[in-house]
């Protein structure tokens, strides 16, 4: 293999690795900071969905226009 082929292979591998890390991060549960940013919004707008993460996330996305700025940023960062 030539040196340029090795560099291209390494570059492609790094891009795929970073994409995988980003996808894994997006699917991970919320951090404590994210929970705190959305706590009051979740209680006020989505109290019936406290517990099941998928239901809570869907409720927050549906109510995005009503969310506080910090919570809206969390929802948007997680694909909502």
C-alpha cells in the first residue's frame, strides 16, 4: 500500500469512528445537567410522562415552543 492510501484509509476510519461516537452520545441517557435544564419544563408540561425516557423526549419535542431556553437547547442538541 502506498503512503497516500494509508492516509486516506486512516482518514476514513477516523471519520467513521467520530460518527459512531456522536451517534452513541446522542442515544445515551441525559446527563445530570440536561436533566436539571429540563426539570421544571418536564414537571409543568409533561408530568404524565415522567419515567419512560422515550415518552418524555417525545413530549418535550412536542412542546418545544413552550420550553425554557436551556431545555430547548438540550432538546435540539438531542435531535428534537
